[in-house]
């Protein structure tokens, strides 16, 4: 799998942004460690998802991708596939929950994709996407459980290693596990002494329970503010990769997630969506005890006005 991540890095050169790494003396003082933030909120479409989407579609034969792309996503992967479709001049259809952030839906449509909404309480996005594929043709580009998606996401950790050198610990948000499993595979390949820790909300702790028990758990439609982690479970590919390459999983509360978003906004002057702030939340809240040099992947910055207003207007003495 590491060889696939390396191949993806070359495939993404000149396509994906080389996102910056930021630091904060105040954050370091609060947690008692040197922390490096990999800012995938500055990636194309505002999230790491562009890496996996571009890599997966670029790996398809041209005659296959020209038939069109179909995917399902609450937002960031939707935007990524939509942009890749525009870049490669192929049609894109996205199955999206009707409670997805307005900004993510608008951006997806802005890139030229057709959005098909559904009620997540009544229907399965996987089933709807597969029905559309059978009806219209085209190829399904899943959001995380695909080897080329996983390899593409892993390039974020490879890139970070090139920018800051070896780390003792790497904290990565976890929804369906594509970014976490890809980052863990990449880290094992270039800095084998690094402990990779996945972080998810307490309200969406399926991956943590799966990791600790060895049995795949589900949490359907979790009511977390971190919308990018509302996937019901890890995938058939991401689950075993996480069990093999990830050192630990931890969860954080909704209040800790919002406090991290506020810190990143007020103190570091960057916009990070709740899902993207999970690693920072784990350190600030004490859910993860720091060890040595620490990397934190800020996975995205796509947050709508209402959610950001709610977070910033909450008690902010923690910022």
C-alpha cells in the first residue's frame, strides 16, 4: 500500500496544493509540546478530499471516466469529485444528505455537479448511488473505501514529513477512515517510530469501538457538529488498515471540538471546520497526552455561516 501512496504523490504533483504547515507558540505552551499543523483547509476545495478524488479518477481509463462519475458525500468529497470532473471534463452526480452544510452543497453545484438530495433517516446513500449508477451508467467514486482514494489521502502525511521531518506522534481526524488509514500507511513508510492516533467525536465513536474490539461497529446519523464524521462505519478496506497501522483511537466531546475551532480562529487566524479540528481538540482537552514532536492534520475548512456563528458565539474564554 505504501507504494500506492508514493505513486499517488507523483500523480498529484501540479494538481494538489502543497498546503502549509503552521505553528502556534500559545498552543505549544498550553499542551506542553511542539505541535505542527498540516493545513489541509487550504487544499483545493478546502479539504484533503481533493487528493483522493483526483488520484482515484486519474487512475481510471479515459473511456471509463468519460461515462461520468457518481459519488455520495455530505460535502467535502462531493466538492472534490465535482472539481475533478470539471478539470477532466466529465459529468458528476452526487448523492448528498439534505442536512449537509449549505456551503458544501453550493460549492458542489458551483463546480458543475448535479446534486441528488436524500433524507438520511429514510434512505441509504450507498443504495441511492448504486441505483443511479445502474440507471445512468458511469463509475462510482466512493468517499473513502477505495485503494486509490486511500493512497491519495496518504499523500498529506508524506508531504508533511518532507516539510517538517520526522514526528513522534501524528493526530488525524477519522470519519470513514480514508485519511487516517492512508496517513498511517504513509507514516509507517517514512517515519516508522511515529505513533498515529485517530480522533473522532464521542457522538460518532464507531471507529474507536471498532479499533478496540476488532469488530466493526456502526453509528447511524450521529448528531455531532463534525458533519464530516457522520459516516456510519469504517469501510471494508479502511478498517483492517487502521487496525494494522494506527497506534490508538481517541474521542472528544462536542464542547472540545467547538473550543478547538475557536482557538484556531481567534489565536491562529484560520478557519477550520469541526471535523478538521478534532486533532487540536484532542490535545487541548487532554484526551491525547502529547509526546515529543506532534503533527496534527487540519483536514478541512468548509463551514457554513450558521455553524460558525453558533461556535464563535458560544462561551469563548477558552480562546
